[in-house]
C-alpha cells in the first residue's frame, strides 16, 4: 500500500498487494507469498528490481521451480557470484586480472594474520578485508595494522 505512488507500481501493467499484516520491507522479502501470487495470477516473469531479492538465488530458484522466469542472472550465476571466493576463483580461471589477495577465505583473524605475515606473500598492512558473503559493500573495511584485524 505504501508504495502505491511509486514508479514501479504505477508504470506496471499489473500490481498485486503482497501483505496487509507485514511491514513493506517484510512483504517485499516474503518469497513464498510472491511466488504464490505469481502462480495464482499466471505471471510469466518477474523482474526483481534492485536490492531486496535481486541477488537472492533462493528466490530465483523458487520462481524457476514454479515455472516463472526470473528476469536476471541464472541461479548458478547468483550462487557463483554471490560468494566472493568462488567469484574470484572463476575470474582467475578465466584469466581476468584480480588484485593480490588470498586464494581462500579465512575463518579467523589469526588465519588472516598468519597469511599476511607469511614472507612468501607480497602483501603488507594496510589491507582491505572483505566478508566473503557480504553484499553491496557491507563487510569491507581497511585494516591499518595487525592489531586492528579483529572482528
């Protein structure tokens, strides 16, 4: 209801109310309800917009399983590129230049410190740390020194 005057609503051929009893954000994230509405109303394709479910492989899979086209990357692409470690591995395999960094994700700050301190690596502080599953820039931080490499 709150988005009734937004461009994505009034420019659409059809619009369906997702939920009366949830906040707008919760309604937009209710994958099962969205898929249910698609099936009930013969929706053939869904463009997820930007943010919310646009990079959600689970949403794309549920639409695909229901026979609805997800207008966007494939489920496999969402899975591959949603995980920064697998995305980097694919880029290296495709001979795309990547910045110097670890080949694998670290589980603890101590693992990261040990890798950075290893003389065989050509890296030193400051470093940039990126959460493997963070999206939209979340989880990126500059670490000026070893003592700053804590969660």
